[in-house]
């Protein structure tokens, strides 16, 4: 049974989630990829205000395709998360609690997650058209010049994810592989 999450996702809520938990997210999430993350971290380094509230935010690593008439967003599948690894510890320290993407994360990101209480969710790659059906509203909030990589505010309903890395550093990719190898007797 899936755990229902209503954003914003607090650190306390994030700390209750465990690697392997299936979740359905409803509420507001933001989109940002590497170009937007770089700009956000440059603002932080300059001591300037960010164009979105990062505290308790969940950021989806996606560059959606243009919306068809009558739809909130086009295909919206996750992008490879390691591209944000250079920037994620800074945003986690500022209060980001959830990240959605696909693929592995580096040790610096996992360390920041453990220190501050954040989680990394996986969304299924290749299902962008299906995931877009969970997006009820989308609006650009910053960096429109980045096109698909602009920061968007999405209102989502029952957006399906799995906790890949929890706030204790437990990693489903590692645990799942170990369990599989054990089942083979290796």
C-alpha cells in the first residue's frame, strides 16, 4: 500500500520514510534541472534571495515537453539525478526535503540527506506521458529563458514515486541488489 504524502514535506515527515516505500505525492512540487540548480546555487553564494521557497520543498528533476492544448504539461519523465549532485547539498542544507529523479546519487548528497533529513524519490523513467497525467497545473516561476529546464511550480495529484534513499542513508538500489544476489546464493 502506498503512503500518501501531501506537500510541503517537512523534515519530520521525511525522516519517517524508508527506502523501498511506495508513495503518492499530492500538492506542490517544483521542477529544476542542472542549469536551474547552478543558478540557484550562484544566488546562494551571492547571498541573494531564491525565486522559490526551498524549505520543505520537493524538487523534480525533469525537463517537460510542451503541453498539448487542454493539458497542464507535456511528457514529464525524470532525468538522471547525478547531474544535480554538485548542487543538491547546498539546497538540502537550506531546507529542501525531497528530490525526485532517476539513478544513483553521490556520497556528498547522501551525507547531506542524513545530516538534514531529506529523501530521494525515484520516478520511473520512460513513463513521462503517464506521469504528466498526475500534473494538474504547471506554471513557470523562474528562468523562462531555460525553456524546458525553467523552474516550474507543479500541482500534482497522486504522483507515484518510490523512496530510493531515505534520511538514514538506506539505499534501495544497494539493498535490492544485495537481496537479489543473496537469492541467487552468491
